[in-house]
C-alpha cells in the first residue's frame, strides 16, 4: 500500500466518522435516536479528529 492510497483511506474514514457523528447528533437532538448515548457520539467525533491529525502527520512526515 503506497502513501497516497493510505492517505485516501484515512481521509475517507475521517469523512465517514464525522458524517456519522453529526448525523447521530442531529437525529438524537430531534428525538429520533434517543437510545444512542452521548459518549458514543463524542467518540465518533474525537475519533474523526484523531484520524485527521494522524493523516496530516503521515502525509507531512512520510519517510519512505
């Protein structure tokens, strides 16, 4: 797996996690998905931020 393929997959995972987190947050606020705990939504959002930072660092400091 080369650098661009890995970075593309990381960016796609950021988008997916961020999209799910925002969608769950909105649907929970509307009262549709009330059974999802707030901690799960925060984990999705913080996971997206963490993967985004890792993707940036991986692209910036790629040595091979």
